C-alpha cells in the first residue's frame, strides 16, 4: 500500500480520467503537464572591455580647446567605468579608442553633482598613438557566407584579430537566403565590430566588409597584379571591376577607410594565399606561411585566407583557387564547424605573425 504522503504526491503530478463504456467504467492515470517555470527577472550584466570606445561624433571641444565627451547614466559605458573599472574620482584615467580614428586615454574631469547622472571625460593622446606604425602584415578573409547566427558570432572575432577585409560570397553549397539576413546590415556590423575592437585593445579600425555572389569575379579583382594604380586604387575600384562580371552583384557593406589612409609610394605588399581545405596535400598554417615567406624578399605581406561552407568546397571551386595559386592548409584530421575552424585558422596566422616575423 502507498502511504498517504505518497498518495498525495502522486495526485499532485497526475489526474484521473474516467472512460465510460456500456459494460464498465475505467479510470486511467494521466500525467499532468507541468506549468512553465517563471522566468527570472533580467539582470543587466556589464560586459568587460579592454578599451572604452567612442565615435568621433561624440567628441567636442570645450572653452579651453580640450577634447571631451560626456556619458549619461543610461549609457552602458558609464556603468562600465564605475562598476568594472572603478573610475569614480576626478583625474582617474583609462584606455579609450576613438573608433576608426586612433587609440587614446580617457581622464575623468567630473561627475555631475546631481546624483552623479553623467560623467565628463577628457580625451588625451597616447604613446601608442604617437608611435603608431603601419602594419607590416595584414590579414584578409574570403568567407563562404555561413548561417546568420554563426556569422553574428564571428563578426566580433574578426575585429579582435584585426582582420582588414572580410569578403563574403555565395559558394555552391551556400543557402541563398543567408544573404537576406539582418546580420549584414550596417547597424549589426558596427555593433559587433565595436565589441571586437573594445576587446582587441590594439586596433581601432573596423574590418572592411563586402558581399558578392561570384567567387571568380572577386578573386580576379583581388588578385590582379601589376596594377598601375597600386593597392589603394585596386581596393577603391573593386566594386566596379566585380560588378562588370555577369551575376556578380558586389556590394561594400561597411568601409573603415583604412585603405585610403595608408601611406602611398611605399614598398608593394606581397600576398600569400591560403585555402582552408583538408586534403592529402594540406599543410599546417605555420608551415605554409614559412614556405611562402621564404620566397618573399619583403616584410610587407598581405595574407588572404579562404574559408568554405559547412559542406566544404566543390571540386570546381577548389580548381578555381588552384588557378590563383592558393596553398591548401588544414587543422588535422578533426572536422570542425565554420566558426571554430575560422577562429583556429586566424589564431594560427596571428601566432606566426607575432612570433615568427
């Protein structure tokens, strides 16, 4: 027999359903559906940042020609200053970034006396800004358009690694509907790139982002050599060149103007082309970079990495990359998702650039 307590527990989890027929009545115990759990109230968490980012439009000059910016209490950066960085006193300094402009230092000038609802910050130049030099090695990415939720996760990663260009295109195994995603809108790109730059702490510019349907047209425009206009002209006219091809439909989604601001007349960059394609001919990223770099006399290098869709490259796409002298690189025998593989490849490139060049 069940005890009364056991019986009461069972009755709370079940209900009795009575079924009547001409001959008899039967009772069946039916599990009772559990109600939905009450959602916990949302608690805002201040995300950690290595630098606090400001836009150029937020800056202004006061009467003494000091560059200042004011943050309101409703701004998450205000909360970050007080709760995470503990910058609550006049004269406290912190690392700042003026997006797509420069690195800087912020100095607290004052908190409003009225319940401290805003803070006035002075923007100072930094030693990093004064000693800023052009990057000797840049990294660009040709990315088969992944699922929108995967791309959203990767956008801040691109900015964290300081990727210069992200060219998204439609591979044979790419769903066409991906290009209609809101992830490709300027608002989302700016928000996610900002998160990456805040974490990066070394770069202040967003990656340039573009989309295109035609892989051949993009490769022809990117890898054309002997251009009398130089690198600057090549990047500026890429849209015109690609859109001259049937069905290409090239579009810049976001430009940080980093190409136009680089010095002209310097030594031309040499490009190293890497294709993420596991095969018997694949080598590690480090080995591929070492082999290619040994044949280059300059330290000014542009690394172009191509990452395919979840289903892999088609045979025709692989032949296309071979035509443009891409070296097959892999990550071993394991099979990774696009986001994990992309992060691992960029990590390998970053490690080689930082410690071997």
